[in-house]
């Protein structure tokens, strides 16, 4: 590959660059819809006379459904392709958005906000699309552009929606602002469907050999896979407990018990399904061509837990944190807090670019270390700080957070090509497990202690990356539909 081949002409709107632009904007809209409530929480709080615990519950609920959704959508996109899945997700998400806009009780708000977590699964769809269109030497920066510019949707919501709500006028202006985001998603679902293809012309779209669970290649990997599923169910159980009769009292004791039992049942069913798909690893040697190390997936899960998980948690609480700490208006607080997500425009592509240039493992270690320091600094923000300094501290921290996300997903497509959607889905789900975990911590402690907890989690993750993550090999092998073997460059 020549140097000119490796450069991305982002001003172009043809070929793979066209697909990249269309796909990052689909992700932008999914985030725009998913976090359309965050900058309007102050107004929503007044409309429904909500308590601080009810507000915190909405934050947690918003990221809950994304945990199982990313796993399921990851499997579906590997099977059906990203074109159909992204269009369907935006179409369904638009109507859930309309439901949130017209809600007239806290219970309806909470239900619609829970269902909107489904829209967050859009991320894994684009990861597969971009990996199909870009070669290994460009995939890190391409995935970074996709994720970073798409993640900017939360900043776009923070910057645009409070003003849009004011323009609509009246105490119900927030409803029209949120409804507008649903209209945009609905229209773009059709545009995306008719504008993209899953692969370049003549390329093969590799699908998993079996469906229902991720393939593993050794008994050791089987047990790691099962263990790595436990935190996802634990996060949902914690959410159920938080909403149950001993806390926010949104769920009755009977409903809470049913949900616990359902989670246990689904975990058992999933474990059995994992065994059905992978039982051959206990009795026969897996061909070398199919081998990959699941510990790579496990470490990437942890890294995304602390990077994207912390970003989701912080963008959910930062507008309200700035508003309450510095006594700002919702519009001003939303604009200042948007700086955290604003860094996505350059930081996440930057993380992917650094990973492409200087090595996957080393880059990720440096960025996670910077993340830990950034959150330690944010833990010292009080009303005694100048506002500008608090904003600078949050943006500096967010650079390492989002660069780390870019570095994680520079590695994800290089684990096993035909499983990219599922690997992305599991890592993405762990991002939401992190968000639920950190937002649950926030419901018990001060914002300053909340930032310290994230810093501590980052140090643990740094140790895991240093000890267990391996640099991807030079090539991976995939079996073509006709039985021949294709070597795919990954480094």
C-alpha cells in the first residue's frame, strides 16, 4: 500500500470515504437521539417536579437496555449486514423518541428513556461497516472518525436542543425539541438504506459459521467467555435493585423479583447456548485457521468499560453538575458541558491514528494512564474554581477518554474478521456496563468522589492491558464461501 493510498481524503464523497461520511452521520443521529434528554434535564425536572433521585434514575435507565442490545445487534449485523440493521435501528428509535416527547408522567418518561437505550446499539453496526470498507493500515483512524464524529451527537444535543426548546417557546418547548430529533432519525433511516452497500463491489461479506453465541477456540476461552457475561447481567440486576421498592420505588417487590428471576434464566439460557455453539472445543482440536485468543476480547471489554463507560456517565451528569456547581442557566451549562463530548471530533480519530502509527497496545496503555490522571484532576473541581478552568480540565480529560475509545476500536476489527460485529457488540456492551456502574456510584456519592472512582478503575484496567493484551499479528485467515482461504492484512 502506497503512502497516498493510506491518506484519507475526507473532502471526497465517493467510494469508501462516502460510506464513512454516511455511516458516521447515522451514528451521530443515534447519539443525538439517545442523549437528547441530558441538556434538557433541568427543564424536565421542573415540568414533572422530579427529585434528584428520579433524575439520576433516568440517567441510569438511559444506558441500561444498550447492554443486551449491543450483544444482540452485534450478532444480527454479522448475519444481516450493517445497511439493513442501521436503517431499522434509526426507524424504530425515532418512534420511541416520539413516545418520550409526549410522555405525561414520570413512569412514561422512564419507560421511553429505557427503550431509547436500544438506539445506543447503533455503534456496533458502523464498526462492522467501516471495517468492511477500509484496509488494516487505515482502519484505526477510520473507526476513530466514525466513532468520534458520531459520538459528537451528544455534544450536538447539548449545544442545539436547549436553544431549540427556547425557540419553540413555552414550558413545553423541550417536547418539540426532542420530537425534532426523532423526525431527523426517521428521515435518515430511509436515506441510509438507499445510499450504502455492506461491502465494496466484489468483496465477500464474511458471516459467523454459527449463530446464537460467539465462537471460541479453546476450553479456557469458553470459561472466560461465560465469566465475562456475568458483569452485564449484574449491571442489569443493580439497575433493577436501584429502581426497586428499597430505593426509588418505581418497581414493586413482585416485579423486581420477576426481573431478577428473568435475568438468571436468560443467563442460564445464554450459557447453554454458548456451550451448544462451542462444545466441540472440549472434544476436538480447532483448526489453526479459526484460532483467536478470547483474552483479547476480555481486555478490550475492560478498556471500553472505563473509557466509553465513563464518557456516557459524564455526559449524562456534566450539564447538571456545571449548572448546580456554578449556578448557571441550562443553556449555558449545556454549552460548557458539551466541551467534554466536543473533543470527540479530534480525540477519537486521534486515538485511532496513534494506534495505526505507533502500535495498538502501547498507545492504549498511554491513553488509559492519561485518563486516570484526567479524572483525578476533575475530582477537585468545586465552585471555588474559575469556570473556564473547570471546562479546560474536563476537555483535557475527555481527550484521553475518547482517544482511548479510538485505540480500543482500532484493535476490535483485528481480532477475528467474521466476528467483528459480535466483538464490537460485547466491547460496546461493556461500555454501557461501565456507564451503569459509574452512574450507580454517582447516586451514592458526590460528583468529586464519582470522578475518583473512575480514576481508580482506570488504573486497574491499565494493569490488565499491560499484563494480558497482545499486539495483533500481521495477518488473519478467513475461509471463503467456496472453501478457499483468504489472508487478511491486520498490521
